[in-house]
């Protein structure tokens, strides 16, 4: 099967130095791919490269038949990739519903089905739709952030550490939601610090270190791998 | 214009260039070195002028002052007063962002202007203060002008030397470290706020000194003598054009802009009367436009800072 | 002093002045919030707008009819100023744009001074007698001023709350990176912001002129009160700017009870300093830049 997203030997960085030293990651349709690795491995940077927020100086990024290397973020959003940053990922001064509206900013026409779908994924938010996003708890804010991104019904959803700072209860909820999103036809690539839990629930995973690929395989295979386990002792 | 007239005019211009050069050097301490947006230059200038006038001038009824103290005392008083005004403003505003400091300094200049206009017992109100002694004032006209120009040049050189020396001192190096990377400097335990306050007071005192030099040159001061916003704006464009962060640039900018400003006045004075008043505003428009062009095409100025671009790049975002 | 004379000599002028400041402060707070810098040309833009209206009045229009046209023209001028002078500074430190705006202030003011001169002017001649509403004296122009300000503020609030581009503006003020990631066109929002700011500042200049007189320095003299009001209300908050404007206006008019009249202007400065010392985020908790 042709991958939906294919990062091929991508190099790049923000200033003069390259953070990514040749990263290759594939995401198939309807797949959850997790990127794990020690701090500074370049996991978030790799995600930013996909969404157009990084200066890519080598390699290629292909998405659904297009070469999107070097595209601007808003063009990539239009193309069908939505990104949820780790922090500052909601409009705090706007209500939950307005956040979703902004998510759908590029869409016209009747959006009732889209709203139903998103509120269906996050039923707790329906009661809070008129609350300001900034007033919600961390877990609920994370849901608003994901909901905003899903309003555009992307083919690929990028999540940067979606469970950071969340209680185990919310973490489990988020993982379940991610599974539901995949089942609805969206592929998800996520960066995670909680490596063990993430590898347990994903389809495939990549381990990055110092800006390059180290290991890859199914979640189960990576969990069983002794070298990987050693890297994350205590993760 | 006959040669004598030309020479007199040149001497006159030279003195004013010197005074503006002082202001530009002072603003360079604020902006070029410390990144402080002082939009109230004229206020500190006015304080210096009036304090020196009060201390050294002849008495007048209804007004305090007229202590007829020696001129150097007046100058010292001017610097102290300007620095004293800078202290509370600095304490309140320096830790907030530049925009807020700018508004606050605009406000300070406005308040100072109000006080000058309203408090007759202190400043002589609209009449101002006359009878301010002028060093070398007893010589005949051209000699006196030349002598004062030499005096001003001397002051500028001394201040230039003093500022340059400060910049090369540990204090100066610390200021540059704070300007270029405040977070790192603070992490190293440098008292950023205190250093900024010192720079603010230092620069303001020099602005006061410039005011004192001005008032002794004119032998008098009135609220109309200087249009505060024009003066402040001229000093700003002098610094930006000359090269902010660079003391020689400040002096060069003062010379260039003042030359343009006063030569354009010569030109427009020759126009018929009704056009001449409008011409003044056209000149202001042109100066405003010049600032935009400099910001667009040569923001580092004629003489860029020696140690590299004086542009505070925002910190690089990290993954 | 009786209640009625207090209302007539202090409250009414305070509210009228306050609503003029409120309109100006809204523009300032929008530029602070969405474009993230202190716009020092704001006052002189108000002056220019007011004088555009004067020109139309000179051509035969009634003042209040001229106002909407003047607002549109100044909106276009504001966009042009941004395109010509601020846009290319967008990627550099914001303080350079602030410096540029100081120069634009000078340029706008000098245009007014060249074209219309520096002598005070008025929209209409003649004395207007106030009407009595149960002892409270109000002139027609004061009523129109209040009504217009209320209408403009409500219109703006509705625009920001209910329309697509109004929400886009709020989003950009809230989180510019996320707005971009949601596909909001930065340039469009900037243009809309300048159009709104230009129009509103014209209205505030016009109303200052119609309740007093028009001078070339009138806008600049409003700058400090407008900034004080915007910061008092909370930077980036439209409702804060309105409340802040009213407070500053009332304070200024009431200040003559405790201070000599020439120091009216100092009230705004005192409020500004007080807020910066006590609560820089303002009453409604805006951004602290």
C-alpha cells in the first residue's frame, strides 16, 4: 500500500544547525504512528517539518500524491494535514464552539455533520460549548485542541505530546479518542513522551535519537525489543 | 549672503549641531546601548535648560531663582535635575516593554511642558526666563559665537570620551550583554533592572546638560523656544540615520539632519510669506518621510555599530 | 453644588469626552492586540479623519453626513499607511514599527497643517443652546455623539462576535500561530484591522472636533488619554477600552475639582502611571506586552 505520508531522509533546522539529520517516516492510511525517543531527539521537529514550520534543507515530504516539501503551513492545512501543537493549542479567549468554528475556518457550507462528529468524539464538551477554552481543565483543553484540528476533516492528524501533563484517566481517554479517530478514516501521527503506553496502543512506531531514525516496527515489536526498553527504562 | 554672514551662520549652526550631538549621544545610551525607547527627550532637555537658568540667571519678580550662581553650577544642577526626574520614571516603567516606556516618556514630556507653562513662580510661565549669563558673552559678536562653539565642541568631546570609556568598561560590557541576551544575563545574576536604571539616568543627565548649554547660548528660555515633539523627533532620526549603537554615528547623524533641517529652512525662507509658513510643515513631512526611508532601506544607519548589527533578533525558537 | 449642576458641568462633559476617548482607545487596543505594537500615529490619524470631514462640510455636506464618508476615506488611508510603511517592518522587532509610527504621526499632522493650516476651525458656526431634560442640559451634538458612539461600539462588538472575519481577528489577537494553522490569512486580517481602526479613529476625531474645535494638534493631544484608557481597560480588550475611555474622560473632567484647570491633561498620565504600577494587565486583564 502506498503510504499516505512519506518523509524521506529529511534534513533541516531553525537556525544554522540541522536538527534533523535524515529522518524517514511513513504513515499509511488509517494508521496510528507514534514517534518516541529521548529528549532532544527531534521528534517535535520532525512533526513541524511535515506541517511546514521548519526550514527543510534536504530530503522530501510526500503526502497523498503531492510533494509538499517547502509548502507554507496554510497551504498544507488546505491540503489535508492538521496539526495540534503541544502548547498554546487553543484560542483561550474564545468559547469551545468558537474554537471549532475557527478549526473549520477554511470550510464553507453546512457544517452540522462536522460539528456532530466532533462533539460525538468529545461528548463532555457539548455541555461546555459556551465556556471559554482557557477556563477548562488541561484534559478538556486538549480535547478542544484536537477537536479544532478535526473540524477540517483532515486525512492526517499530527499530535504533539497530546497527553503531556494529563492525569492517567485523561490519558486513557485521549488514547481511546485517537483510536476512534483512526477508525473513522483519519491517520494519526503522534509524538509521545509516555513511550510505553503509546507503543502499546499504536499500530507502528518509530524511535528517533539525535535527529535520525533508530528503530521502527509495530508497537508490540518495539515494546518487546530489549534495546528500546533499555532506552526508556523509567520512561 | 556675504562671507561674514556666512561665517556667523556656520558658527551658529555648529553650536546647535553640537547641542543636538549631545542629545543624540545621550539617546544612544538609552536606545543604542540599553534598548530604551525614550520619546520624551525634549522633557529632560527642558528641565536642564530651566534649572540652569534658574540657578544662574538674574532675579525677576514673581519668580524664584536668580541666584546668579556660576555657570558650571548651573550645568551641574541641570544634570542632577534631569537625572532626578529620570529616576522615578525609570523605577516605574523600565521593567515593562519598550512601548509602555515610550508612552510614559511622552507623558513625562507633556507634564514637564505643562508645568513650564503654568507655574509662573518657578519658570516665568509664558514669559520664560531672561538674563541667563553666557560664557564669553562679553566678547564681540563673532568672537563670542566662536568661543561658545569651541566650548560646546569641548563638551561634546568630553562626553564622547566619557561615554566611550564607559562602554569599554566592565559596566559597558555588561550592558551589551544584557542588551544582546537579557535572559542569559539575568540567569548569570546580573541585576538587569538596576543597570538599565543607571543607563537611563546617565543618558537623561546628558540631555539635561544639553539643555543647559542651549539656554546659556540663547541667554534666555521660553516655552516656545523649542517645539518638544519636533526636537524629540529630530534627535531620534539623527540617531537612526547616523547609526544607533554607535557614538560617532550619533554625532554624524546630528550633523547631517541638522544641516538638512536648517538649510531647508534657508531655502523656504526665500519663498513668498504665505507659502513660507506652510513650507515649515512640508519640511516636517519630509523629515518624517526620511525616517521611513531610513528604516526601510538602511535601518542600521550610515555608521553601523562596530560590533555587528544592532538589531535585537528575537530568540531562535526551539523544537 | 447641586446634583443637577454636578451632572451638567462635570458628568455630561465627562461622559461625552469619555466616549470620544473610548472610540480612540478601541483602535489602540485593537492594534495592540492584533498587530502587537503601540500605534503612535493614532491621534494624528484622528486629526486627519476629522479634517477630511471638514473638507466635505466645506463642499456643502452636513457634518454628521460627512462622517461616514470621512471614515471610509481614512480607513483606506490607514491601509495604505500600513502597506507603505509598516508592512515591510513586520518581520523585524516590533519597536521599529513603533518608531516608524512616530514618524507617520508627524507626516499626517504636517499634511493637515499644510492643507488646512494651524488656526482653529469648526464644523459649524453659531452658538447652540442646550435643551433641558428635567434640568439636565444637553446639546444636540452631545446626544448625537453619545448615540453614535453607542452604535459604533455595538456594531463593532457584533462584528467581532458573530461574523467570520470578526472571529478571525479575535483569533489572531488570541493566538496568531494557531490562527495561521487554522488557515486564517494574516494579510487580510491586518487589512481589516487597519480599516476598522482608521474608521473608528476618524469618528473620535470628528466628535472631538464637533464638541470643541478642530486644530492640527487635537489628535496628538488625545494620544496620552487614549493609551491610558486602552491600558487601563486591558490591552486587546474592546470592552476594556470602552470602560477605560469613560473612566479617563470622567476623571479628566472631574479633576478640576481638585487640581488647577491647566493640569487636566495630567490626569490621563496619572492614571497611566497608576495602572502600570498597580496592575499592568488592566481592569479586564488584557495582555501585558
